[in-house]
C-alpha cells in the first residue's frame, strides 16, 4: 500500500511552498486598478523589495517568470551586436546567454562545468584580453538551480575592477534572493534579476529587475528599447499603470505584500541563518548516507553550495527510482536532475535535487530526510546509516 494521502510536500527548487497567509491574501475579488488600496500597497512593495535586494537604487516589476527578468534586464542595456561575457556553473548561465543571443548580442560563454562555481580569475583573464572593451556586461548566476553551485559575487566584482573593465556586472538571484546572503549595493552589482516563486514565497508570475545609476546611464545611450521591457517608466512612472506597462498583476501583488511582511517580521539575517542551518542538516544527512553507497553532494566544497537547493548524485537508475518512490508512496515531490544528462545517463536518472527555499522549517526538512531515508531502504539502494540522526544533531545544536 502507499501512504501518500494528505498534503503533498513539493520539495523542488521552485516553485517553492507558498505560505497559507500568502494564499489567503491572494484569495479575494479583483481590486480597483485605478485608485485605492492596490496603488498604496504597490509602492510599499517596491520599497521592501529593495530592502531584500540590499539596494537603494531602482526596482521594477514585470509580469513574467525568471526568463522574463533575463530579457527585461538585457533589453535595457544590450543592443544588437553588443558582446556579453557569460561565466556559467550550470544550465542557467547558458539560458541567460541564449536570451542575449535572441536579442542579437554576441555571447562569449566560459563553462566551469557542473561541480564548481564561477572562477573569478578566469573571468578577469577573459576581460584582460578584451583590449577594445567590447564586452558590455558580465552575466553571472549567483546560485545555479541545476547544479546548486553558489558563485562568489564579491570576488567577481573585484576581478572586474582589477581588470579595469567597464562592463556591467549583472547577477541572476532567482534561486538565491531571500535564501542565500546577497547585498546588491555592498557587493557592487549593477543589475540584479529575480522572480517571485522561490525564496520570495509567491506563486510564479512576477519578475524583478533592480538596477543602479551606472546601468541606467547605459540605458540612456541605447538607440532603441522595447516599450514593454523599458525600465524607465516602470521605475519612475507618471501614472500607476506604467509600473506594469498595462494592467497590474493584482492578486500576485497582495500575495507579495504578505510575503514581504513575513520576511520583514523574521528579518533577513535570521532568514539567511535559517537557510544555512537547514542546508547543513541536509548535507550532514547525505554525508552519512554516502558512507555506505554512491550517494553524494554534487558540489564537493561546502562554501560553494547553495543554502536554497541541493543537487545530488546517486547513479542511474536510482535517482529517478527514489524520486518516484517518494512521490508515489509518501507524497513527497523531489526535483529532477535538471541539466545533468550525460552520454552514459541521457535522462539524468542518476541525479535528483532537494529544494529547501523560502517557507521551510526544521520539521519539514527532517520529514523530507526521513522520507528519503525510508525510500533508500525500501528500494534497497545501498546507503550508510544515521542520516536523519546526523541532520537532527545539526538542528539541535542550532
């Protein structure tokens, strides 16, 4: 028999678990979009988004997902024929580069593989070779959701500065914002993109672009910017509808307002610390299980791992088998091995991922780990003992 009846736990790396308070806030009749409460709360949302991003500069909201944020950011600063440098540590850097190519730009990709973050030294070397300063921007993913690699953005900023290169530093924080520490202004980031469906705890549908004065000066020199993607009216509107270039995402805004209140009540420092503890608990469990089998963390070095998502290697066909057992028998949905296909494993059956971002706590993570441990046992997948106990010890000490 299976025991999946009851509330399913979606433990994938986005969309993440949506708090009941956010769902209740969104469960309402459509509001007036011309005056009143919606207009009032939107300005507060923008201010609080800047707080979460760690910036005093501009914040914009688009109706869309993370891919929309990629295109919106590029459309304001990259013209056809311009060149971008894309260091990547997983699938999503390649995805951003493809958006750039679609806008007519040239993309130079530096691929650091699937098991390590971006190397700032290699980026500096690439910029040093650009004698004509043709590279207009460096596109870097802070946390790659496929590999769970977390890159050092501060070191990347330093590398660009030491190379004496004027390229914009543009950072994808779609998986990391509200989970892993990120401070846009303090870290010298010129443009940052994110979305609502991960650490910000709201269903997919809102994309965010944050930019500083340096990036806006580049926007000023653009010969053409799509009216819809243009961040100028969105960041400094004469009338409310210009914030969204049309109808506002009404119910999403109510959900976002509630999610931001939850973030403010907990405090960013505690949010970052909570995600770190829960991530370390997961890593400890995996280390214990790996002592008696092939299961291992995809990113070997702890400080190069995300606190929001963990990518795991177990060997085909065990990854897919374990995911299906957890979902079909216990009501736990784990993430697929996105972007991890190889010649020997073309369907990524030897990989899976844990999403532990946003609205998660100790009992959810311990339940996840206990279920996975049960699945390993039920499927007779070789593994060491004491995984849940190791995780419990990390949480108890915290």
